[in-house]
C-alpha cells in the first residue's frame, strides 16, 4: 500500500485514474468541491473508490469543518456553523459541549450517507490575537482547556456517526502570522508557550488521526517546519504530546514546503509522517510521488488499520434524515 492520500481530478474517476490507482493502491483519497455535484453523483464516486480499493472501510477524506471550510454545501447539503459559533452557548438551553457533539454527529451522518468516512476536523489550534486569521473562527476558542473539551465533543459526535476525525494542525498553528498555503510561517515563541498552546493535542492524544502543521517552531527546530522535522515529530508529537495514531501531513502543494512534490512527499515520510497528503489530483504529480516513495511500513499499516476499524457508511433514508433533524433541533434549543 502506498503511504499517500490522493485527490481526484473531477466528479468521476477517469480511465487513467482507475488504472493508476489500481496499481498504486494509495492509503486513501480526499475530496474537494471539484469532485462534488449532487448526492447521487457523490455516492457513486465514493462507492467506485471503495470498489476499486476492495476496502469497505476505505478512508475517504473531506474538509468539512463547518463555516468557511466546507466542501459540501447548499443546495444539496446543509450549511454547518463554524466551530467558534458552536462554542457560544449562552443563548441556548444546552451546554457548548452538548451542542458541539450534536452538531458533529449530524454532520457525520450526512457524510456517512454520501460514503465519506473521514472529515479533517476538529481544529485544535489555539489562535493568538496577533496571528493570521487562517485559523480564526475555525477554532473552538482562545483557551486551551475549552478547545480540548469541545474538540473531544466533536470527535465523540463524529464517532457516533461512524466517521473518524482528524485533529489538526499538530502541534499547533495558532501563533502563525502567515498562511502556510502561501508562505512558510515561523513562530518564535518560547518552548513553554508552545507547550501551553499544544495542550489540546496532548489532551486528545488518543485520537486515531492527526494532521501536521507546516510551521517552523524556532524553539524546537529552527531549520525545518514540523511536517518535515523528525525532531518535532519524534520529540514533540510522539513523545511529549503522546500521539500514537496515524500522522498525516498537511497538503504537499502548500507553498510553505519547497522542492518537487515527490521531494516533499519523501521528506514528510522520512521525518516520521505515516502518510503524505496530495490533494490536487494531477496525474503527473501523483505518478512522480508513487515512483519516489516506498510502501507503508508495518507500523504505519497498523495505525491505518486501527483508524479505519470503526469507519462506516450508511444509506440516505427518511429515518436518517429525521435523526439529523432531531439532533439539530436539540443543538439549537433555546
């Protein structure tokens, strides 16, 4: 199995993609708006990916956080609130924790009915006042303890729906003063400050999946961003934070990284990531990556198997829709 999650070019598999994916056998796939048109089309696509892989519990990822980060939306799917909105429960009958769990169980059921099995949420970053707004309202708050509590509620809601979450961006993107999609952020905070920022990742270290940050932490490794730093991955992510699950790099195409995409894939894997994430579905890039990297080692295969063990899909039925509506009514009770 190839230690890569690949994107697709469009709303259906092309013959060339079918041939490439059959030979490469990637660990999973990630979907974007370009891959999504209607509910029936999306379910055909996810069913085709499962059939191609021969794995019923195939990780099919999507960035469906809510708010501004959502690949599925109206008119076919709901518009989900941003994490920061859910954290304010002052006008509601139920606690923020209960609202978050209800929200993400409902969101997860909507994903499961489309055959999507993993969403890249929750965001566990703790944004600082002077940071770039790339995180902003995607975070559950500005206090590490509340981010931990509500991040846990998010994962619990997703699990009730048979969906796995990906905690991100480990070990923390909240102090970055630039967007890693566009440039490489450098954080000059002290080790003590970084440790406080990353507390939610320690609190949720039993999560099955995590995504790295393309951020340089000068107190930990001034030469490499976390995604390509064996020092950060081994000493901070694995040892200090105690995360033992499947570690996925953030997107290889982001401008925070340098070199060819094949170089980037090799670098994140060599640093200790289990999986390299390549989102854009360009066949030439995918072939170059496949020719460069080696099959997943046994430890990474075991982590993948553990993460995939509780993934499930369901059917979009009136009963499922009624369950989603009941969850949302509970979430929004005043």
